[in-house]
C-alpha cells in the first residue's frame, strides 16, 4: 500500500472510530479556486475529501505561494485544528471542485477527550498525516529553493 494511502481515513482509523467521526460530519462543496483556509488563520474545522483535488501551499515573502502537496479523495485537509494554538500552518485551495466531509474541530477534540481510545486513534492518524506533510513540504521546498552542488563531500 502506498504511504499516502495508509494516511487516508479509510485505512488509518479503525472502522468503529471512522464511523463515529463520520456521524458528526456534514457534507460540503467548494467551487474550483476557493481558498479553504489561509496560513496563520484560526483552525476551527477540517475536511476529508470525498471528490476533487486540493493544494496545500505556504507563504513565501515576495513569491507566489508554492504548492507543497496536492491532496485527493480520502485525504485529510487540515491538521492544525488538533494542536494548540489551533493556527493553520499551511494554506489550502480547491484545485478542482471539491466535495468533502466537514468536521467541527471543537466537537472532535471533545470526543477525543471523552473517549481516550478514540482520541488516541485520531491523534495517531493526524500525527502520521502531519509527519508525512512536513516531509513532503521539506522535499518540495528543497526542490524549489535548494542549492544543488553545495553538499560537503562524504
């Protein structure tokens, strides 16, 4: 199974936790080119993509925000809602029309506190997504801005 597949909710959360989470979801849509959130904004919700493509980007002074990762069906959009100070670390935009499940961050955090097993599963899932996103962002930024040929010889 590809690493990104293992991070999707359908593969990362046990069925009982996934079903519990989906019970509080509401379906939403975003037209193409809609900004879901801006880096630095308050992270009060998150989404699981049902259909379409979203791009994660980051602010780089004096430049157009580079895309650090592209997300598709089954992917989590947003992880900053789980960790204080609940501020988006990246931005997100709909590359295509999106259909998604939307979740209220406070409600999910309260569910996590109420049921430690559920909370541990959600935190493990989101933590794995976060680690993957940081690695992808690092690789993408090195591709965009890294200087090649400056490594010290081994």
